């Protein structure tokens, strides 16, 4: 995929969607049918380019329905916070999302003050104890962001370190360097 700028049609995917949308629209196909066939349901790296391109095309022809507009707005309410935090911390999308779900936006300096109905913080944890941190370090690993590590997260990390076949939580590599 090529991208040239941050406008809606500043990338190959969006331009392809626009071209295909209007080709089919000008042939008389219903807008909802075009949307259904072009819309990516799964989490794909181009999903939001497709959403924005489709929304713009539907708006241009006067058929942007409230349901789809709400989906576009949900992106701003839900995904934008995660993406912002991901880029500020240079971490993966899934690490950022897991941390925001668990701790909430007010926990982190980068997102403090951002009001989000999606990221209020699931847990109100105590910080990890020095004993937990020492126990983790006894596995010959380094702890990153130890001032953010909660007691609950430390317990989960310890379980993973004791059993390497255990599925690691998304935040594992955020805290642990092996």
C-alpha cells in the first residue's frame, strides 16, 4: 500500500475504494450493496482507510446512513485513543489497548484527561510489591515500566515465567525483557 498524506484519499487503498465505488454506482448498483461488498469486517491494516473512503463516497452521493456514520464515529471514540497511546509509547496496538482497558486513560501521563467510555480502567490495582519485582527478576529478566506494574499484573507475569507454556497476556512484553 502506498500512502502520500493523511487525507482520506491519500493512499492506494482509499483511491481503489473510491474508484470501485463510483464505477459501480454509475452502473446503477445500490449504495448499500456496494458498501457491503467493499467493507472489511475483520481487523485489517487497511480497514480504516476503507471505512473513511466508503463514508466519504456515500456522503458525496447523499447516502451516508446514520448506522455507518456511527461506526465511523466509534473509531474516533474507541480506536484513536489506543492509536495515540501506541505511538506515544512505541508499543503494539494490542499492548496499548490492554493497558488502557486495565488501567484507564487517567493512569498514564500521555492520556490523562482524555475522557473515554471505552477506557475507564477495569482494575483499581495496588502497585506491584518490591517482593514481586524481585521474584520476577530472579528469573533473569528485566522489568520495564516497573513504576506502572500492578500487583495483579506481576502475579500473572510470575505465572507465565514459572510455566513457559502459559499464554502470556498482551502486556507481558510491555513489562518484561528476556
